[in-house]
């Protein structure tokens, strides 16, 4: 295994900052409604994207002997900053507190199922690249 060219803390820090900024921008650009009612669409989108990207990075890294910098910068940093389990949990709790059981269940199912499919698709693609 070769030595990292860039400090791993710097890689995670930079990737995390970019991912967090991307999450903020997505929250500003993606409408927060579904069928005319409030729904955490931005969190769903960023979680799906992060799941796909992380799967692709891991798939790429495990099929090669290199790639630790990419894993730290993109996988740990960017995807960690972009995706957000805490916001997903909070948004689901707010839906439940507002008596929107169906929307809360839909949020849970969409985040879990689609993110798993996105991770699998990304992993498959990353191994093929």
C-alpha cells in the first residue's frame, strides 16, 4: 500500500466542506413540497446522490490497489457532508408530530429503499469503471 500524498484530515475536511455546501445549495434549489404539501425532498435527493456516489467510490476503490485519497475526499468527506441522517430523522419526526403518518412512512421508505438501490447501482458501476 502506498503512502497518501495529501494529509487524510485535509482530504476529509475539504470533501466535507464541499459536500455540506452542496447540501445547503440543494436545500435552496429543490422545492420542499410533494403534491402541494411540505415534504423533505432536498434531503431525499442528497441522500440518494450520496449513496450512489459512495457506492461508486467504494466499488472503484475495492477493484484497485489505489484510491485511498478518493475514498477519503469523496467517500468520507463529500458524501459524509452531503448526506444527512440527522436531517432525515428530524424531518420524519416533524412529519409525525404534525400528524402526517403517511408522509413520514413515505419518507422512511423512499430514503431507505432508494438509497440502498442507489448504493448498489453505484457499487456496480464503480466496479465496472
